[in-house]
C-alpha cells in the first residue's frame, strides 16, 4: 500500500536543496538583536562630507528572512540529528556544506576546504556527504511511514 499524505518527495536533491536554503537563511539572520545604543548614547557627529552622504563602502547585507523561512530552517536543521551520533564527522561535513552565502549563492566551504580541515581527499568528502544525505533521506522515509502507519 502506498501512502502519500503530502506532495513532498524526500530524495537526495530535495534534502540537499532544503539544507542549503536553511544555510542561506541562517547566514541572512542579523548578527545581533535590538540594540538600545541609539537611545542611550545619542547620535554620532559627522566628521566629513563623505560620511554625511553615505559614499563609504558598506558590506551588502541580505534582507532579513521571513518567519516562514526561519521556521523551515529550524525544521531542516533538525534533520542533522537524524544522522547517528557515532557518525558525527558526517554531521560536520553536511553542516559545513549547507552554509551558502545568501547574496553570492556560493558555498562558504568548498569540498577541498572541508577535506583539508578533516585531512581527507575532497572526493572522500563528497562520498561521505552523499552517504549522510542518504541517511537523512532514509530516516525521513522511515519517520513518515511510521507516523502515518503506512508500509511501502
């Protein structure tokens, strides 16, 4: 009996894309919350004309993510706990690879950089990443089948 209660098909591409979207959302979150600095300290004095008109270089910040994106990020990051504790290196690899810059769409950690940090060849890192994604996919399928009482 096939039980399809949702239109979500958990496969490696979907899980990878969702984790990367979670990484983008995580990096787009502001680094700090509300600050009472303006009300407590007063305004800074403008020292020259360039500062007054905003002609100085500022880093490009992505827009603050919406609440739905943050909720989806939380759910996707919980998937990392589906990788068994004894496979913590796989968690580290997936965690490093999910960090995608929200403005440039580039991975913060390339395959080679993760390999250098772990002292492995980048092709081994790619295989282990695929293995970790497969563990997540299988755990999601098992959880959905158990949750809805279905057998495939």
